[in-house]
């Protein structure tokens, strides 16, 4: 996701600076090259040698006659993006006022003037984060195009965001944004149909593919709504659902203002009338199944012009049959395209799929994270074809 990206990492004097070694490793693991810049206060929390080890590059601790700020963040500079993580209230205020009295703030001013994207991950005590001046400073630099990675507010502290969240926002800031201004709804994971208050019918879908697609659309610039039976995520607005009926209702509402729907969830095809009390064990049991409405059919009926991307899982292991089934779905709901896969990839990190359209199909092999970006890019071409 960050392959070939040069990240200048500004480290300031928050106790969250102890996280910088892990953050630098995570950025590099995703393909980035990292060079760090540290304030004096940050050096009192984590030694520059540790940061040098983590980045595998010398650390800038002062601005000298080498004009390090220009070499890193100038118009012909090395950096593709300037990431300040962690950013203290002090540094955020200085950046908003164009005060250059540390290597980090000097790099920030230089990056602004040179048009280098800037990402800021604040970390401070919650009362400091709630100070009107700090909030005004955040609003100011956001209005200048800075991407703020929201902190995790807990235990009276505005804690620095998780490394994964920071990396996603760096990728979003520095990469192509073909979905900028688009609202995309993504369904993910399995649904569950209640049998009684403690039992459900469900399937083996893990939701990894749907979440990867939501992440990919976010990185490509979209505003994403994720409909699933899972946790909140920082890269999307989440609609929490459990059953197929709840997922359909949530999608109907979300698609009212959406530019596209990606239906990646493994939605239950059947439901039952749930018992009000727990069904006692030790007896023979017969359940009467009732078919659930097909979500993509219902959404197509409600929104005739909405681009829809479908998913089709099969168990035959036969590509020709997978393509045929996927093409039936393309034709039935006038889908932009359908992603077909063998159900054996459920729960795995790697996947193999077929992108199926009315008159063509092509293979994708790779990680689910890469698949998410591929779906986002294919969706962007759908919008391009409409214009």
C-alpha cells in the first residue's frame, strides 16, 4: 500500500513518542522508506539511535547548513509526505501559526510551501485536546489540506491512533484519489439468523474481504459506509447489523446518498421464525426455512441507476462455472462487475478471484488488501465511463 513512498516522519515530545519505533517499522513493512526528524523534547523520550535503527536512516535532530528541511520537504525534496506522529498541542499550535523553532515545525512550514502532503497524528491529554486554541489550530491546518488522524480518546487522554490507522491515512494522503468525493457503501462478513435467544444460523465468512474493500475505497479517496456485524473502524462510518433483513434495511438507507454499492457480504439466503425462549436440547428438531430477499435485487429495484458491484462465491473449483454464475448475476441486476471466487479462500489472507463483466473476465491473485485496492480502482473506471 505504501510501496515506493518516501515518508518524512516528524516526532515531537509526547510520551506517545515511545511508539515511533513500532510506527516506523510498520511504515517500512508496508513498503515505505522512512527518514525521521525529531524535536529536542522528543529526544528526551526516545533516543535518536533507536529511531535511526527503526528507520535505517540517519535522524535529523537540528537544522544545519545542510538545510535539512529543504532537502526533505522542499519542492525538489526527498519526501512524498510529511507525517507528524505524535504531534503535541504545542507543535499543532506552532504549525498553525507558522512558527519554525524546531526541526519538525520548520519541515512542516517547508512542506506547506512546497505542496508536500502533510498528515498529523495528535497525542496529548484530553483537556489539552479540548482547549479552544488547540481545536482552532486543528481547524486551521485542516482547512489548509492537512489530514488529521483522530486520536483514541480514553482514560482522560487523546491517545495517538493505532499504527494501522496512521498508515492508511498516509496512503490516502499520498496516493491517487480517483474516488475523491464519492460515497461508497460496502457490505461485509456474515449475517446471522436467530433461531432462539442463544442460537443463530450463520456461515464461515470472516469479513476480511469486505473490510479490505472498504479500506481500499478509503485509501482511494472515498467516503465509506461499512455495513457489517462487527466493530467500529476508523476508515468508515459503520452501520451495525446482524440479520439479512437488518443489512437490507441499512443498505436501503445508506444507498439513498451513495454513489455505489459493493455487496461483498455473505448474506444468509434463509431465515426462520425465532423462538422466544431457548429451545431445549435432547429432542428432535425441525426448522422451517424461509427465503430472504436478495439484497442486490432489492437495491437495484430501489435505485435503478446506482452502480452495484456483486460478489459470487462457488465451491466447484471450476473457473468456467464461476464465470457463468457471476455473469448471470451481472445480467440480472445490471451489475458494473462481479467478483467471483472459490469459497475455499474464506478466512484467509490471500485470495484468488475472477473479475467478471458482461463480455470479459480476468484473474486476480494476491492478498485481500491488494484485492480491496483493485476493486476500488475498477470502481473508479466505472465512474469514468459514466462521464
